[in-house]
C-alpha cells in the first residue's frame, strides 16, 4: 500500500468538520483513501457508491437513510451523480453537528457541484487528491519513469507498458464519452476527442480559444465552455499570468497544461522514455510535470502563476504570497543551464527570494547568489 501525503491532513479535518469532501479525477484513489480513513476512526461507517444501482436505491429516501445512520460516518462515492443530496446533508448536519458525519467523494470540482458549495458552506472542507506524486512513489520509480507514465494508481502499478497504454486509452475515452457529458458538458464526443488531442499538441502554450475554435470548426463559446469543464474535471490546469507590473507589456492569457503526464503522453501516442525525449513536446511536458509536483509540494499557502512579457522575459512558475513573489521556478531540459538574459530581467522585475532552475538530472548547486540549480528530486526534499 502506497501512503498518500494527504492522508494525515484529511484525518485531522475529520476531527473538526462534519463534512469532508475528497475531490479529484476518477480512478485517483479517493475510495481507497476513504477506506484507510475509516480504518483509523473509532466510529462505524456506511459506504454508498452511487455508481451501483443497489446503493443508489438506499438513497431513494435519503432523509430516512441518514436519520437511521446518524451515529455513523456516511461515505458517499461519486456524489456528483446526485446533487440533490446536498441540501438534505446540510439539514442533517445542522440537526446533529458533530465531526466526521459525512465523507463526500467526487470527480468534479465544487464549481461543477454548485449545489454543494451553496448548501454546505461553513460545514464542508474540500481536499483534492491527485494522481501519485513523485514523493509518494520515489521508492518505486525514478523521476523519469514517473514523468513518462504518469501517476494514476492503477496503471502505475502495472508492470506491462502495453497494459498502461490500454488503461489510459480507456480512461480518456470514458471521460470524454461518459463523465464529462454526465457533468453537464453537452458536446459531441468526437469534437471533445479532437479538442483533447489539440490541447495535447499545445501543452504548455498560452490559451487561444479563437484559434482552437477555428481549428475545430466550432464556436469560441463552445471551446471556452469545454475548457472550463476540462479544468473543473481535473484534466487540465490553467496557470494564470502574473501581471501586477503595469510598466511592462505582459502576456495576459493563461497557459494550459495536462495535469497528469500519462494522460498527455497517451494522447500523443508516447509510450516510452526514448520516444518522449525525441518528441518536440518533451520540454513542455517536463515543464508541466514539474509544475504539478512543485505546486503540490508547496501547498495551499501560495498562489501560483507564470510570468511572461512581450519582450520575451519569462519564468515558468511563480509562488506568490500576499501579492509578493516569494519563489520563482524555471524548468530546463538541459543538464548544464546557464544564466540567461531572461533570468536576469525576471529577477529585476520580480525580486523573488530565490529563483530555482529545475533540470532532469540530479544535483543541487548555486548558479548565482539567488539562483539555484537543482534536480526535481532534490527540490522536493527541500522545506519551504
């Protein structure tokens, strides 16, 4: 069993909040996490999986079911399938407000489960569970292997590359043909597949909805709506630009990354490291992979952005706190990076405590007073 970094945090949340929501993409390990939490609680539990017709039937009269089990922790899996439950859960919590009454597992962000955010305000804490982070599997895989195949638990544990490939193909098909429509995205599945593949080829680029719409032969609002659903279903990350410096002409469109490198590489038909390294997307792919790992490592105390000016000054990731850039991160595929003009200009513009240059190789050494070169593995061992 692989220990998840979020386990202890969620366990502590259950000691305070009556409702804890564990959200994240399908097949990311939310149910496994819930079972581990149950085993550590001194409280009986009742699990309801809304993808099972027999379990859904239990909630044909949810108020009665909740009342009969009011002393138990009730775990509801795939809760986004029955958003009408949220007002009833609120009522049950208000009648008997104690910690750990409900764990809600969902494959959509709170913005897609609008009724939950409206009905359970002040009663629920949401925690996102991601695919395996490198820190969680570093005893089982190298950075390069984890980057190549991604972190979804089921394919990660497969030994056969072909099994990994087939799993990701099925996962993507299910998301596009069933899950996104179920969440309310009314678009043709073929158009969604074309959009997903186009985004894979533009991974790490700034968002241009009008150009995407022209390429696909659909309207720009259709593209924007689909991208919103992709983001809120945890498939992609929109990294916003940092543009508080009004004296500079800055790029003001978000950059789009696939959140799991395995999903990205499956869409690009990349199934081994050699093919990946030979592909022009490799630099952008490694950039997106590092960004996901760093954001999860630093945690919720920071806001995250990228920085780019019209004259070419760019930093891949900024960690910002209280409207101040604390750390800057530049990802390079080169094992021997040098100080570029862009780095110097970025330091002058942003004045971070330190700029980290992340490379695929191991190592940790200063390039200048406030520029540190390090491998991703070494960076993830640092305490910030």
